[in-house]
């Protein structure tokens, strides 16, 4: 038989003003199972909690109901107090007679009746409460970072500096990402590679970081603290251990005219190559699609010239399994290729701006490569078509971004600033040139950002034209840009030598596939979704997975680095304990009744439900049932409502508890 | 502000099934903002609308509820990613079933009330209470519960004849 | 007006089924064939499990072959040899149940050898199994059947089912009930459900009621009153209809098995109709990874939610 103690709080006068608390205590005292009931001025106060603890011991109470404010306010307080008195915290329930009763009703009679019923309901519920032990799961204190751009590098370095092992996986042959491609960075105009490459070297040299480049995530299994990651290390055709990075193979390779993706296809590279001279690791990779040896079986020059004998044409993809406890996803962004309409995509292309057709219409990243001292032109701004210096240059902002009719409604955030930077770089390099910028409005929030933008106009002589471009066409060697200046209300026509489009930032291709492997959610643009837009911006809803950088949404470098460090801090907080403790509000399967229809598995948003084989002593398969992984389950209970035979039950919200409440009414 | 209600008039019993993250918090906000609404509603807290089984609604009616409210997070706001989306389908089907059985759907309300919508909570609860009050008691299930008729009663000529032949 | 239905193709269908069963058993493709055989009363049939090729000639197909044999593969699976592939004779409606069961991980396609029946319909009732097969005696489900020729079977006799156009009784009845007021519908169902004796024949015969522990038998907590009183009857039939929503493909075995003639399949068909309207979902045509109530789209109708 239960010995339930009921404590009715006055909350000063907040409750007792409209609820006759003494009468409620007397009424519920008559309910079967209630051994003790009283009212008290402030239950949450120290004396109130002492009263609670003392009564539990004196009266040998088995369950407790505290009728006071919302459980959202003080459930934790009272459960702690109950625990201190030696009862399992989950044998304590709160009845909300303040927010849901005394504060919303004026009539004392009505409020008192309602309060009595609310308390009575919770008394019936608490009778069915079970002792719930805290769930602990072990933590593997190693972390996986996916993506070797600035976000992934920062997160990896921070976690590794914190003393934990990091596995860094990068899809390209080198880490560095987009930041390595940039010329200078706003708002300080410091050279991107000068600040980036030391970090890349740090990653390569860090004893706690294992780097897998030219590798992709094949499979993700497990849950927070206990992931198993299968990594596909693609065949590089060069043995990383043997290669010294001397580069002779690259100079001898007879195939030299392959457009280099790193240089936005402006420069050329051989078939055996590193994407850029500062690549980490400095180990070349053979582009098997363009290599003569792989295409025809002849050549093999690189192998002949390689002193250490590192070139290995027989190399195959290898699968590596790494156990980790946390995952940081930092897969970054790509620029929207406006020329093509992606197949099946709701996003429409911008064929009208001639990108991909007119050679001197380029995107922002291509301009970065032109402006970069290590770029294909050695830092000279030259037209891709004829290598001449453009004297009139037009920048067009918001290409793709903020264009709902084209399918992207968001702002890409960085384009206003980098276009301002481009006008400055242009002005520094082409002194007699003139830059024009077509813009909708300039968005420059950020430290020293607006000052930077104003400088581009006031000191660097960029002409900003508020309005969009209506038409753009080639006329001889010029590109005619027609648009309207809505500030003045006139039509503008500029004969430009080069046009730079600030194209929208999009998640990397394949972001959705990776999200499905990880079991994390993503929005309609494939940006990954954070658990809470304001309060949990670096965590995924899937426990143990964190986000860093532009894979979550357009971001500039400082924001990306901040988020990467924040994700690292989250990982280290997770690793600060040997075992994870979590609230035991999780679902459990009654295996004897489960018929394995897996309706529960179908509705589980967390992938917490697995298929479990039940075998007899001889090892014969008896049946396959559902199994809830308590480390992954978040306790929503959708599985239970879906299960036809209710053989999966959510602890803390069992059918018995709920039906007891309904029947109490 | 409250108009005097005539004594002994029908006061409906309203049971609300709500999720803890949005609607329960919204109801808390109504309290913190000292908004006023009819005292007929009794709130049952669930982690998520996804946990709410249609059987609970049936059970509530059988236990004498005159009106039932199911309320949770707006689409996209679910604390558990998609529980409310599953609930939406489940209840879209279940209300059609109840309607076909002959339950007046004016007694069954579904709503999305966020943690910020204290005012909406008050509006939803007040509207439902007033609507159900004007409809009168939900007699159907109550009558059923009172009926002790044993369904094996031989009350048709065919059954009587068959019985006599045994 | 009563018009006879030509059932002559069933003679050829029977021969074809026998030959195929004989072949797959003797070739060892399957360990057993579940089908229909003659029973003692004139015209009556009964389900049979054949494991010996020599007995394949026992198999028949007639308008009295009403049973949905799919139920033998789930609930009665203990009756069937555990190892090896099983052959089963299926009408279009039975196949829909099998398709649903595959989607719910209860059966695997590769474990089955499906012998499809080109079906022109079966009798509505086999209380008098030698009743003439006419537009009156045909089962109501066959009047609105959309699967006379089962698709995706391993073997289907070549006969083409030619069926007369008949008035759709379920559809008409659903329309009639929908036009009523809630109170009138309540009165209708109250009368129907008051007949229920809670024999659970509907549960027993339903291929989808495969739970080992039925929610309605539970007593901790008691979700549904178990006594055959009106209150318990209502609860049972509502829960049953809800649990079959999105799964039932309308084999109407519940209704046939009901000794009290409660129009049970009407509820299931009404729900199927609603799901088709709401989510363009029709059960039983393809093996789906998720059923309509275990999936969602963000754009689902929410006009009923305030």
C-alpha cells in the first residue's frame, strides 16, 4: 500500500489567495493511499524543503505530491529534496495549482475544487510511478571532425589541445577548405594563407590528431559517447608514408593541362598533383580519370622518377573503423553555380547573367584566386578571356541569395563584405580602374564591418549603385551591364571589362547524404539544423553530434571559428565525465509481447530503435523484436502511441500513469 | 469582468492533453500573465503530442469528459524533431473515425499553442468550454456506461427461433 | 435484379493451381502449399496445407473459397512447417494483406511462392455453400474489387477474370451514413455494436491483428472494457478500426466471420477512404517501408487544428 504525502504550498498568497489550501489538504487527505497531507507557506523555501524531507522520514512516505507552482519551475528542486530524504526522485510529482489554477481563476470555490481535482489526479498518477534508476552510458573520449576547412581545423585543434584524440576527415586531397583559396580577408585585409597555413601545419603535426585526407564517411553507427565510424580512404595511388613531397612526379607528368579546381579552373595542374603548394599533407594524388597510365596502361613516368618508390598504381580504397564519442560536422559550403539549373532542384539558375558563357563574368571565389598572390595570375587582376587588365569592373550582389522566385530566400551573409573587399583589392591593384557595385542594401553587422564597407566607398572610390541588373550582354570585348539606380531613379548602362557575381552560399553537394548517415536533420536547402536556434546553436538534435561553420548556415570566418571553438567546448564538456548520466525518461520494450512490426522504429526520429534477435539456448532464432537504445532515446514517446500492442513503454509516462489520471477525473 | 453565471447550469468537464514543451509552457505563461479563463479544464502533461494515444481521448470521453483538447507545438517547433507531425496524421485519422461513429467533433479540439502563446491558450480553452457548455453534456458515452444490457439478449424473432430449435 | 455470374473459369483455374502446386512441391521449390480444398458439406471448402505433391489434386478454387489464407502465415504460422518457402493461393484481396504484412516485417517475399487467382469474386456467406453464384450472393467486397487479377505473383493462371459491373454497396452505405447527423450515426452504430458478443472472431480472422498481446486484453491499465456491454463494445470497435487504419486493405473477413452480422468492414473502408483523401494512400498495392500513420510530410493537412 502506498503511503503518499501531499504538500500544498501557499506560495505566499499567490495560491492561498484564491485556493482554500487547508480545504484542499483535508480533501486529498481522504483519498486512499494518502498517509499525510498538509499545507505550508513556502514549500520551495529551506524550511519547506526541510519539512518535506523530515515528513518523508517520520511518516515513512512512499510517494510525494507537491502541489505548488509549475513543475517547469520547481520539479527539480523537490525531486532533489526527495532524493536527499532517501526516496527515488521519480516518486515525486508536482501538481500545478498556481500557473494552472490560482493565477487564472478568481472564484475561490471554483479554484478550490479545481485544485483539489488537480492534486487528486497527481495522487493517482504518483501511485503508478516506478523507481527509475539514472541511466549511465560510457564515453569514448575521442572525437571525429568531418571537414578540414577552417571550422574543422579549429575544432580539431581545440579538442586536441584539450588533451583528447581527434580524427579529422577531409574529402579533398588537402585540408584548408575554402579559406585557403581566399586572397585577403575582411575587415583587416590580412592574407588568408598567412593565417591559415600555420594552422594547417599545426593539424598535421599535432600528436593527438589523426588526419585522413581524400577520405569520406562511409557509415556511422552507434550513439552519443559510443559511435563507430567507418571511413573510406580513397586510393591516392601514392603511399603517404613513403612520399617525401619532393614534387618531381608533378614536374615530370606529361599531362599538364587539367584545370585546377582549387584555382577555380583558371590554372592548370598535372594528373599527379597537390591542389596547391602549401597543401597538407604535401602528398600528391593521382587523378585517375585523367592519368594516361590509368586510361591506357602506358606511361608510368611518375613511378619511374619517384625516388622513394611511393607511387603505387595498385592502391585500393581502404575502409577504416574508428570508435569515437562525439562528432563535429564542419562540411562547409560551396558557391551556387548559377549557370546551370541543377537537375531536380527547386533552385533555378541565373543563365541570364552569362556565367559560364561569357568568360569574363566570374564568381566571387574566382576573383579571390585572381587577386591571390599564389593564384594563377600571381595576384594580378586579369581577364580570363584575353589576360588584359579590366579597367571597368562591375560587381553584382545577391546573386541567388534573397531571391525567393529563384528558390533561395536566405541572405548569404558574407557577400556584402567580400564585395567591399574586392573593390578595395581591385583598387589597390588597378589604380586607374573603376569599380561599380550593384546592390539591394548593404548588410554589415559585425565588429569594424560597417567602417570597412564605408572605406571601400569613401577611400577606395567604389561606386555603389542601389538597384539590380536587368540585363547583361557581350558587346565586342566589353560586357554591357544594364540596370537601374533606384536611389536616383535613372537607368544605368556600364560597359564593363569584367563582371563579378556574388553568388549564394550553399551547403556542400552531398550534405543531405551525409546527414542521413549521421541521422541529423537538415532544412530544405540542406543546411544542417541545430537543436535550438537560439539556445543550442552548435548542437544537433541528435545527441553527441555538433555543428561548426557554414554547413549550418552562411557564416564568415570569425563566426565560423567561434562556432568551431564552441563545438569543441561542447565535446570537451561531454568528455569531462567518464560516464554520461541522463534522465531515465526513456522507452523500454517488453520483448515477450513484441511481434516485431517495427512501427516504433519507423516513427522514431532519433534512430533509437534497433532490431534485436531473440535466440533460444541452442542459438535458433526465435523472433526479432524492437530494442530501444537508452543512450539515444530522447523520451518523446511517439513509439508507444504508435505501437499497436503497447509493448514499448515510456518510463515516467506509462499508460498506467496516464489512465490513472484520466480515471481520477 | 465575469458575468454571473446562473446557478446549477451545466458546467462541462474539459480534459486537455498537452505537450510539456509548448502548450504546457504556454498555459504556464497564461498563469504568469494572470490571464483569466474558465476553470473547467484539467491538464494532462505529456512529453510530446507524439505520445498521445487516441485511446486516451476515447478513455476521457468514457470517463465523462464533455470536451477534449489536444494541443502541442507548432509544426517545426517540436522538441523531439517530429512528434507533432506524427500526432497530426494520427489525429487527422482518428477524428474522422470518431465522426463516423457519431461523435460530434465540436467536442474535440486540436490546437498548436507555443510556449509564447499564453493568450492563445486562454482563447482555445475558453472557446472550447463555451462551445461545449452550449452543446450540453456529452450524453452518448455516459449513457453507454450506464447500460447494463447484455448483448447476448435473445430479443429478435430469429434468435428466439434458433434458440428454441436447440 | 438477380443475375447469375459466370464462374466457369474457376474450373480451369483449379486445374492450373493443382498443376502448379504439384510442380513446386515435387521440384522442392516449396515445403508446403496453403490453399483450399473441398469440405464435407456439398459445395463447401476449407483451408488446407499440403506438403505432399501427390495431394496437390485436392486443391480447388470455387466461389466458396472465401477465406483469406494470409492469416495462416502470421497468426497460425505454427501450423505451417517452419523451414523453407511456402506456397500460398491468393486472391487479389488476400494478396493486399500479404503485401501489408511484408511492409510490417511479418513476412518476407522470398519466403513465399504466390499462386495468384484470377478472381471474379466469392460468395458473401458460406452458411449455404452451394448457393448459386449471382449478383445477389456475391460478397459485397467483390462488388467493388479493384484487384481481380493479383499483381506480382510467382504464378497466375492465364484465365482472364471477366466481371459484371455491380452496384457498390460499401461506397453507397458509407455515403448514406456520412449524410446523417452525428446523432443518427451514433444511433446506427449503437444498434450495431449492441449486438456484439465480444467473441473476437473479427480479431482472430484478421491478418493484421497479429499482436501477441492485444491492447484490448490488457488489464494494467485496462484500456478497453472487456465485457460485452455497450460501452466496452464501442471501445473495442473504435480501437480495432483505428489500429487497422492505413493497414486494412478490405478483405472483409472480419465481417464474414462476425456471427452477429455487424458491418465491421464498413469502418475499415471508411478509414481507407479518408486516408486516400488525406494522404493519397491506398493499402496493399506495394510493399511500403512506412505506412501512412508511421510517416508524415511537413505539408500534411492541418485544417482541423487551431
